[in-house]
């Protein structure tokens, strides 16, 4: 990088876009936000003023074309990722893109080819890798402290279902929600996933059935090294956001509990009572959003490969599509069947 | 019962036989042990003297034939269960039998028919139902405090593999070890299991492969009410006996941690350190062996059906055979396929 | 000992007497109970029959005089300890005595002299030393794993106040309840206590005030090695029996949580809920009663000094009397002031 | 306030000054920092540039005199608090001051009089009241969920002693370190403290003795409502910053554990291992620094009394002086003796 600070253009200032802008402006010293593309004008102006963003537009191409933009952050809807990434790569901009890259393997491969050809860096926002809990689990497993990994258990349950409108366009449970767990499964065990077996149900709300989706699922993964993983998902855990993993191996085990707003323990005649888990991803994963962005910026500054690549983005989607196929056909599906 | 105390004949005084004798003699006031059958003479005499058992024999038929024996406890090898139960039923003795009843569905059905015809009571020793932790989980789920159950997770890992000789005659992981988890799955969710999907590996010791067995497994169960369960097993958890369950439902979740010998927390420069789980079943399930026997005796005294029946014994074996078939054929297996 | 088993005479078969009889008869293989003295005839006969105790009497002297009694267990009221011990020592019987030995320093010194002169062994029943939690804390501190001890914190709160009648004859909070904590303070830090500072209040029930007693207290202890301890007591913790210690030193810290009947964790919309502590000493200290008796028997079999001596019995009472004096005079009291 | 944002002048940009500037600039939307006084020129310029602070000076009077400064934040050494506060009050500026206000009761009273006379608001930075753990404990006790408070236990141990130079000018353990606990004791129990009893030792490092100070202490507090509190302090807990409280009352108890960087649990053959507490106040109390400043700003915006007043600042110092006197004289000291 020529500049002393990485100059970012952000595309999309919805909920997650705001998180990235806040981190880039206020919490990371090596970055600044020089441009914002947002289709909703009032929102665009409000954010620009709040964060002193000099240039704004309703059209992302304007931002991508700006000569003082080093890298872009894509927080727009999934179906816009493909054209935006191709355009940004062609303009020589580095790219940080929200998950999933796309729902089509073919398009993701095109994305990866384009990025490679353009010589720009692409990082996919699997933020959970930067959650302090999961980061620590990864550190311990990577250091060999549990020996060879044999079993991984991932629990991932949302506090409440999204609105019906969101459900209809989400891509389905496996590609919208489990996709994070698929990446986690790849992050925590360093061996290729070879097979996916999935079961799903509608137990939470019939609205999922109407949308051709499921709300409760169990997935079993097979790894090349013999390890196995289970994932369990629900769209509604009434007690809050339930995000845990456990890795068991030949020399030990590591697991994590949920995060809570405080550590109080209250005892009365009825029992011992403690705090519920943090309610949802904005509270639970606050630090992970900062961490992933810092890692991206570091890869730009040091000219190294981003820690979560387009290949990682491809694999997670491939696993989601394999889970869909498994659910439909009632049998385990080899990952190589999905291409 | 005519007698004020239930008079027991015990068949087999190996490790688990001794546990039952200790409980019947010293910890339960409504019972006495009046006869012991044990093929090893020195062992038989030692135990008889220690517990003041008046009558002993190397032949179980002598014990079964004794007129002052109200009920027998069968702790002999699995392949002896079938003939002993038939003989005991024919003699009008009530029967408490270690798991599994047998490895053949046909023979178990014969057992259940014989017992029914004879009008005697049969209880199968799925002791874990009487572990205080699992008992509490059952109590909470049964009371509706988690609403409708959606997901069950069972972790069951032994501290170390059994000797090779044991492995060769164990009936295989699913019928020797997972069978307890199959019963737990039926105990904790009150709906018939309809399908079993199993994956297995040899990751702990090649000796399992030589024996045609596996040492690490993941099982997925489907219930008629839509709930799903996962079971994960390993023959070797170096940190001790890992026995946990978690039931998640529409209104909450309940889980348990492992039991430890003490509750100490030690902090030094290196970290915070606490006690490992109790090492194995003799320590962990001490109270459950007492509890199951008390429940059996209560069913005799009150002339009610034992809480764990021959039908429960049948179902667990059926699930084990389904898991074997699933493992072999690489597909989910309906329970009705096993008959 | 000539006999292969230690032959015990038990004096007093109230609540704690029954615990010792049960352990001596059913849980310890090196002992038998050959005689029981109990003033209430119906109680005496019931217990004798239940445990097959051959000889009983309403008069303890008869029991002490029995030639086949090797050792006596004293579970009668505190004011009877002094004469019984003197009589037993004179008869050459070993003695296991419930706490406190007496409330008078002078009489305790006489007891210790008599026992020494008679060459018999005396153990005082500070059972908590054999609780698995506190035993572990002791093991860790003794092994030097926390370095030099600096601070000890003892929390000891009963679930509910005793009956008024008991309060009136209890000897007061410090000699009835805190006495266990005084012994714990001596057990966990291996240095003489030199000073006691006590504050007390009536916050639970005015009945304590009427009895000239207190129900809530804080005590500060000073040790010769510079360490300090705090003790906090209440006669009523509505959430159950609260029994915890924490030792902090130059190289670390060790603490314990309370024991619970099970390890369940239940989560619903309202919070995370776990089990209350075990309700009172009969449940919490079950294993410690067994442990102390085994230790006493071991000292008899190996002819070594009992692990809790008459000197230990003396010191705990001395601390209690110092606490009383401190409370009355509103100042720290040196232990040497109490003689 | 006329301005839409509170305009702050900060005096002192050392470690804690930087924390406040960061919060005022980046994390609180209702504030801006318009001036900085810092005697070290390079430091002053660095901070001013980083946070875009328009006006800086080496002399705090210049900042106080600025017409566009609404409120000042005092982060300079303790002995400067008195003159700066008097000057700021005279200039009509609101004041947020680090603890302690001063070490002299007389000067603190003058401060409080001056502030009152000038009609400006003064808040003392007892940040721990805004720690999420202690805040929750306060919330629970205030809501009456533990009934009448009977016992409070505060543990407050630093990870490592400060440098010798700091020790020499710290004012001593009770006024430098325990002062936070004195305020906590007042925050958690809503009744005046009437008496202080203190014991202290040099167990960590002889350097404290050389400085006429102690490094380990136990304090007992008496409240007007009959409640009692214990505080234990150490200058060195090798396992990290140990900050816990426990409030016990007639209807229950509430306590907190320490905060950790993550929630991992690692099990191997040696034990179960979890993360150490966060190392020191900059990590542990991050959120509390934000919380206290937000509370101060809210009191300015709503023209209400700040939640931690000059009276609170006075009482904590009074308790520290009482503890010093108690330590010196070996007896409990009434708070009214200190004036």
C-alpha cells in the first residue's frame, strides 16, 4: 500500500455495514472510510455525516471507480456480490465481502478466477473465526493439545426466527445459517470435508414449511482424516443465542460455553440463577467483526493471503448445497458430487 | 410378596454382581441375598462369607430352584441370559437382568413372551436412568419445562478401551456401549425412535479393526414426533469418563456436566484448574445401581410393572442392530427394518 | 490390636450416633459394634436390632466396662463428655468423641492429661477435615501449590436456625457452630493462631437475643506466620447449607464451591438455573463421617497418633472462648489470654 | 446545556486520561473533547493529533478558562485535584475527577462547599460501580431480591505490585487501593458505615515495609443497619486481577466470578483447565470507564445530581483514614472519629 492508511469504500450501510464502518473509522487506526455507496439516500447521508465520510453515492460503481479507494467492503444483498466483485477486481480494488459469496458454485469459481487474474485480495467475512472463544479453541487444537481430532460438535441456535420476508429470500437454513457452522467445521479441523449427511424438520414455525425451508437441523460431516462432526441448528432458542463448539481428540478435549452480559450468580429458595447468553450476533460477535477486519487490513499491509479466502467461501457453499441434496435424497452426499 | 423382605438369588459375582450384592445386603433394607451362583469356587466362597450368604452353588439352576428365592439377579455373560431367564420364569421367579437381554431380536421376543406367560416381572438393568443427573433431566423434560423436545445430544465416551479379549466378545460398539445411549435416547424423549443413521471409525486402536469393530461413532436418531438426537461415542477419552446429555426444546434446554470427585478450583500462573470427571462407571454410576435396584424392589412390593421392561430391552437392541446395518450400508435405517 | 476387627461401644444413638453405627457396621470392614449405650430404651432396642448389636445398656458405664470393647464412640451431650472420657481412659479404652470435648479449657486439659496418662488414643470428631472438598484444599496447600498462605476465607452458613431449646443449651454460636470453622482454620493453615477478633449480630431471629446469643458473625484470625483469616457465619441461608473455603497465597489460590444433588443446568426465558447446595450436614458431610472414622481406626490399627487430637479439641474451644471475649469487649483478643 | 454536545476539557493524558478521551471522542455521541492540558509536550501533541483536539496547553488554567469548555475531566496527580477543582468551580465548569478527591478530609469538605456554592456538578470516578458485574449485584440487592443484607464480602487483589516510586507516593494501601472497595461497600449496602476494623501485613514485598506501607489486608466494616462487611486485599495475586463481591441477605445471596478473556474449557490427562481472570483494570474495567462517563454526561444533560458525588468521595477517604487509624491502634475505629 502506498498510503499510510488503507482507504475503504463501503457498499451497503445496513446493520452489518454500520458495524464495519464503525470499526474502520473508530477502532482501527490503519484504516479510513473515504466513500460510501448506499441506495437509501437518507440513510446514506446520515451515516456519512456521523462518520465524516467525504464521498457518497447511490451507485456502487462510482465508489469502485474512485482512484483514492484501496479496498471495498461489500455489505449489499447476496445477489449483488457477484457483479460487484467482478467489477471491483477489474478496477484493481481489494475486496472484503460478506458471506455467502454467491449461492452458485459456478459463479463463485468465476469470482475466484477473476480475483486471481486481477491480482487483488479477496476475504470472505466468516467473522466467527475471530470470536475470542472459537479463536482460542482453534489455537488449542492447532497447537496439538488435543492430539488428533476425532469428533467435533457444533451447536448453533438463533434466539428467534427472522421475519417471513427474510426467510423467503434467505437461500434456506443450510446456506443462510449453517453456512457459518460449515466454515467453523473447516476452521477447527484441518482436513478436507468429504461427505455431508443432513436431516431437517419444521418444528419452530410453519412459516418455514410454506417457504420450502426447515427450521431445525442435524448435520453429520466426514473428514478425510477420519474425524466426524455433528452440527445442530434451531431457528429459535428461547433462552438466547446458543453458540458452542467442542473438539474431542486423542489427547484431550476443548469446549466453550456461551458468553453472558455479566457473571452474577443469584441464589434464593428456588435455585441458583445466572445470566442468559448474550441475545444475538450483534452482541455476541462484536469483537469478531473487529478482528476479521484487522486481519484483512493486516493481509493488505503485509501483502499476504487473507486468512479467509475465496476458496473458503466456495467450500462453505458447496457444503450447504450438499446438505440440501442430502436432506432431499435422504442419504449422505459426497462433497465431490457438488460442482 | 409374602415375606417382609425380598429374598434374592444372585447369579454371577463379578464386578457388577458384587455391586448388586453390596446394595441388596447393606444399603437396601427391604432385601436380603439368600443364594449365590458363581462358577469360580474361590470367588463364590469369599463373597458368601463376606456378605453372610447362606446358600451357594456353582450351578445357577440350583439357585433358581430354591423355594426361598423370590427373585434373581442375572450378572452372568450375555449368552447365558436367554436360558437363565426362561428357566427362572418357568420357576416363577422375578428377574432383574443385566443389559443386553440378548443380541437376537427373536430370542428377546421369546424372553418377553415367557416372562409374560409366567406372570413374573422382568427388569432390564439400564442403570443410567437412575443416575441423579439424568434422572433430573428426565424430570425436567417430563414436566414440560423445555416444551416440546426438538434436539437431544448424548455424549458417551469411555476413559480407556477394554482388553482385546473383551472387545472380541462384546457384540460390537453399538450393542456393548451405545446400547446405554439408545436406552437414554428412549428415556429422555417420550416418542418412538423410527430411524437410525450411524457412522463409525477406528481412530483409537487398530485392535478394534482386527476385531471387526469400531471405536469412535456418531449416530443420528429420528423420532416419530419430529425430534432428532445425536450420539457421539469414543472408546478412549484420556480425561476420564465423559457422560453428558442435553435436551433442547421449544421452551428451553436442559443439560448436565460430568461428576467430579470434588469441587476444588485451583488458580496459579498457568491457569484455572479443576478436577477431572470421575474415572469410570463404578464411581460415576454408584448411586444409579442402588436406584435401579430400589426401583425393581418397589415394583415387586407394590406389584407394579418394573420401570425398565423387557420391551425396553428389546428396543435398545433393535436400535443397536439398526446402527450396525446403517454403518454397513451407509444409509439411514428404519427401525421397522430390524425384526 | 489383638482382634482382627476393632470392637466398638457406642454411647448415644441420636442422629450422629446412628451415622457412626451405620459406618462402623456396614461401610467399614475393620470394625464391628459390640455394644450400645442409649438412655431411651425404645430407641436403643430399635437400633440394636437393626444393626445386630449384641449388648445394650441404658448406662454407659456398663459399656465402658465391657472387656470386649476396644474403643468407644461418644455421641452423648457435651456436658457428659468429660466424665465419660475420664472413665473410658481409666478403663483403657480408645476414644472417639464428638466436638466439643467440653466448654471449659480446664476440663479439656484434664481430659488430655488423663488420656495421655492412660496411654489410650483420643480423636475429636472434626469431620469436615474429611470432606472431599476441604481435604483437597488441604492437599493442595500442604503440597505448597499456593506458596506461602496469606489469606483464608471461610464461609459457613446453616440453612435454618435450630430449635429454641437447642439454642439455649448450644454454648453459643462461636462454640457450637464456628468451632468447626476454627478447626478448619487450623487445618488449612499450618501455623498457630495468635489472635481472634469477632463481631456478632442478631439479624435472623430475636430468639437468639433472648438466649443471649447471636446468629450472624464475622471473625478475623491472625496467624503466627502473618497470614490472616476471615470467617463469616449465619444461622440462616435460605438457599441451603453454604460451606466454602478459599486459601490465597504467594503462588496461587484454591477454593471450593458447594456440593449439589446433581449437575443439571436448565435454561429458559428467565435465566439459567442450577441446583441449590445440599441442604444440611447429613447430606453434605456423609462421606466425611466415614472418612474420619476410617482415619481413627487406621490410627488404632497402626498404633499412630489420631489425626485430630485432644490438643486440636482444646485449641478450637480456646478460639471460641476468645471470640466470645472479643465480641464482649469489642477488641481483638490474643489466644494466650484464654487459659 | 446550550450546546447539543457536552464540550470537554481534559486535564492529564496519562493512562486513565487516554481512556476518558477515547470514550468521549469515539464511543459517546453526546460529547466532544475541545481542549487538553498535559504538561508533557510530546504526549500532548500526539494525543491532540490522534483525537483531533483543537486546543492544547501545558497549563490547566488555560483550559479551565476556555469559554467553550462545559466540563473538565481531571486525570492529574491527586495533589493537584484540590486547586484544580476550586479553580474549575470558580469558572463555572462541571467537574469529573479521578479518585481520591484528596487525602485530607478538610480539603474535601472545602471542595464540596466550593462546588455547591458555584452550582456546578462534581462526579468522583468510582468507575467500578459501572462494571457490569457489580452493577448487576447492585441491581439485584436494590430490588430486594436478597432481602435485608447481612453480610458483604469483597475480594480485591491486584495482579502485581506497582513500582516502588508509585508505592512511595500512593497514600498507602487503604487510600490507594482499598478506597475502591470502601466505595463498593457503600454502593452495595444502602446504610451508613459506622465503624472500621483493619489488619495489615507485609507479605508480598519488603519494599512496602520500607515505604511504611502494607501489601496485604483484611478490613471489617459495620453498618448502621447491622450488616457487616469483610474486605480482603493483596498487592499480588499471581493468577491475575481478582475482583469479586458477594452479598448475603435474609432472602438470598448474590455473587460474581471474575471476567476472563474467553470461556474455553480444556481437558487433558492432568485436569480441566480454563482461562485466568483478565489481567488488570484496563482490561477488566473497560466498560465501567465508559459507563461512568455516560452517567456523568446524562446528569449534565438532564440537570440531575451526578450518581457519585463529592460526599461519596469524602466518605471513601474517611473510611481509608479510619482503616489507617485502626491498623495503627489495633482496635475498631468509629467513622465519626475521623473528621
